[in-house]
């Protein structure tokens, strides 16, 4: 059974070990945490957010953060979502995020949850869509220049019904 708990500093080595290449790292962080590979010290930034670790009987299987992007308490935003590569494609990410949504809507009282995902990260995009997230049409698309390429970020939102 997958559960979530507040992130512990002792989780850092396991979480950082999941990014074995630059593309995966930048899809996960957009470079916000620093340049590949980041250090434990740089990763401590997530402690200023609401970081969660997902686990099951085998150990740590995922990680994500929630943050409040506005002064209003109506919205929370997922960030730094990652699942152990050995568990990808098995529904672990979806289950982990369902638990995060339960926290956001039922415990925190948010009216909506948002996130951004790069267009080149289709598996994550389809995971979010399967949870009910909808594309947001914006006047301008957020763009990042990573590894010599332009990466476009899709904005998604899920409203509490």
C-alpha cells in the first residue's frame, strides 16, 4: 500500500539517485534546484515548500512538493514530482498524486491544484490527465532553454468539485 508522509532529510540520497541523466533531471526540476547533478545542500530548498515522500513496504517510491503560489489559500501547486524509475509505469505516480490531491482538497481546503509539465515529458503529462487535470490555455507559453533546446511547459489544473 502506498502512503505519503512529510519529507525527511534522510530521504535525500534516495530521491537524488533517481536522476541518472541530465534530461530526466531537468524534466523534474527545470533547473530550479540548480544544475545537474545537484548536491544535497541544493536540494534542501524543497524544505521551504510542503515536501512529501511516498513509500510502501519496500521503501521510498516517490516524492513531490506542494506550494501555495498565491496569497489566496484556494490554490496549491504540485512541483518536483518524481517516482523511482524502477516503479514507473506501474501506477505508483498516479496513486501518490491521488494522495497529494486528497491532502490538498480535503485537509488543506484548496479549491484547485495546478502544475506545469514539459511537452517532452509525455508519460507525466498522461499521468496528470488520467487524474483529471485539464490543460489551461494561456496567452503565452512558458519556455525554458535546456540542454541547447527550447522546452515548452504545459499548464494544467484540477478543480475540486
